[in-house]
């Protein structure tokens, strides 16, 4: 199975930039989208019900904000829109599809840059959401957690680490959360296969950052450690345009 995650930074804007052509070329079995920025009622049926896929949508209550979607070729046993915490579900940040072998979460983690309150909201989301995932893992289920984590984990995950030490997205307190995921038995799949720097998934629209590859790796696939052996490859697709993020993905051997 090929699983792909992509922050599209507005599904309607991305469609105008070749989104459907990119999806056809990538041909994922499961596609998780973040920052769709749309209510389902405002989208055309070809988007809400894409050909060849079962699609799940979870929109924010606030119009034009946040929002996630999950497209799957195989009909899941169970789907979730949100995970039951109203403090976070109102912002449309989590979708889940469960199959026989694993469950996949498509997640848009909060951005903490606006103010200290939003940074705390982001940290609270990490705590609340991973408590939920930990409980699934404790039941013996395999989990895949993909999406825009809005945090670069280590210095090799962004082009200018020293200059961004005091920027949300690379704060010590945020990075420690990803350290904690490792301690709690989760694996960053890309780093299973590639330990090199200069692999990024997001570039600012300013200063021609993408062309110069001045970016951040903030989009991830993490899996529980027992399931890591089923991940046969992990990849980043910087050549796929249409958003300030590029798609990231893994292939599973089940």
C-alpha cells in the first residue's frame, strides 16, 4: 500500500494548480490532506466524492480555516471525524480510517506562532491526541499518524536551525514533544531510511525559499515501533507543486 500525506494549503487553490493531476500521478491507496480550508457544502461533488476513493472530510467550524480529509481506495472498517475532544474537534484537525492491519490518522497539528495561547493550545493538542493514540496502541492496534506536525524535530530537519531556535516550530518545548514520541514507542519513518539533511517538506512562499531549498521538514509519517517492520520505504516528493508543502509518504508491506 502507498500512503501519502499532503498539506494542500487550501484544496480549492490547490485544484487550480494541478492537484488532481498530481494525485493521479502519485496514485496513492490512501491520501491524507491537511489545511483543506473548506466546508464540504462549499465544494463540488467531484472533490467531495473523488472517483476511485471513499473520502472522509472533517472541516473546522470556522469557515476557510484548517480542515482535513482522508481518501482511501479500500473501504475502511471504521472512520472517525475528530477523536472526541470538543476543544480540538471544532477546528477540524483529525480524521481516521481503520483497516484489518492498522489504523491511519491524518492530522493537522496546530501552529503555535500566533501567540503564547496558541503555543499552549498546540502543546495541549499533542498531549490530548497522543493519549488517545496510546490507548489504541495499548489495545494491540497498529497505528500510522501522518500529517503536518508543525514542528521540525532536529537540526537537520530545517535549513537554518540556529536562526529559528526562538521560533515556534523549532522551540525546545515543541521538539521535546517529538522526543517523547520516540520514548513512547513511535518511529519517524523517514529517518528509518534516510539520515541526511536537506530533505524538507515546507518552504516559505517568501524569499524564493523553495527554489533555494531553504525549508523545514514538518510533515511526517510516524508509526508504532512494532509496525515499523511493515514500512518498506519512506519518501518526500518536493517536485510535486501546488502548495507551500509537498507530499510525503510511505509504502507498506502487509
